[in-house]
């Protein structure tokens, strides 16, 4: 699935659980045949925390870029790659 910055995504299942631990986000996905644990680095965690189905990916990128004082174009590319990877794995779905 090819996403655009206009897309809005949310976690695919209400049973997904995550916690912020230090500067990482740990996600537990019990919907898989074997429970999957994913660890997102600082920027990945910041992106994940914004993907609640109320913001499009452009807004998510703007928030993360402002938070880390990073170039918006770089963060937009990161947000799209992150979202496409997790959508392909069934972790994120369109809102």
C-alpha cells in the first residue's frame, strides 16, 4: 500500500499495547500467531504516539519535526516509511 501525507492511520487492533520506556516505545502485538514485540527508537516512538486516527501523516510529520527541530522533508520521509512498514505488517490501518 502506498501512503501519502494526507492519509490518517490508527492502530489496527485495540489489543495492541505500548509503553514509553526511557526514550523508546515498546509495542506488544498479541494479534500475531506468536506475540510480537517491537521497539521503536526515539523518533519512531514519537511518530507512533501521534498515530491515533485523528491526525494525517503531514500533521504527524510537522509535530515530530518541530519537537526535534529537524528538517520537515526528512521527517516526512521518515513518517511515510514508518507508516508504510507498519501498515504492511497489519499494525496500522486507515482511520
